[in-house]
C-alpha cells in the first residue's frame, strides 16, 4: 500500500511539473520559496500540535505531528500548491510578486506570515475549545 501511495505521489508531482512550462514553473518555485509557504505550513502544523498537547497533556506530540503531516505536510501539499499557483497567476504577476518578496518589506512579510498563521491557528483552537466547553450536551 505504501508503495502505491508513493508512486501516486511521484506521478502527481511529475504531472504538476509538466503542467507548468519551464519558465513559469521556475517562477512558481521561486514564489513558494520567497513567500516561505512551506514554513507557514510547518508553523501551522506545529501550532496545532502544541494546542492539542496543551488541551490533552498526556497526548503524544510525535503522533499528533505525524497525523497532521500525513494530511497537510509539505510533502503532501507541494504538488497541489504548485498547480494552484500556476493556475491563478500569470508569468508577469509572478515576476511582480517575486520582486516584492525580494524587497525588505516582502522578506519581512514572508517571515512574519508564518508567525501570523501559527498565532491565528492557536487563537482559533482556543476559541473552538471554549465554544465546545460552553455547549450543553444533548
């Protein structure tokens, strides 16, 4: 089963790479690197792990992390994200966006976006936990 999943993942990545032309694919990859999308996903996962561990002190963080990585880890989402970016932006838009991310403000935005995402997830998890605690069982 694992081999079939790996073959499917490799095929998806190959199809994704073939979908975007070489120049555009390079711009998409540059965008993903400059905007620190991977780091944002990783920070979101880590924030989720920490929040669950805080609510369930006896939980196994490695198991929780593995669960989230299986569904939303970069190795799972990279190919679909490449396709999404490829389909949403033109070559010129990607050039302009990448120019922004190379600027001082763009670099700050990319770095702080991962922190913002993690903080938003933390707040959302706390709010949901409070909301679930205030509901009457039926």
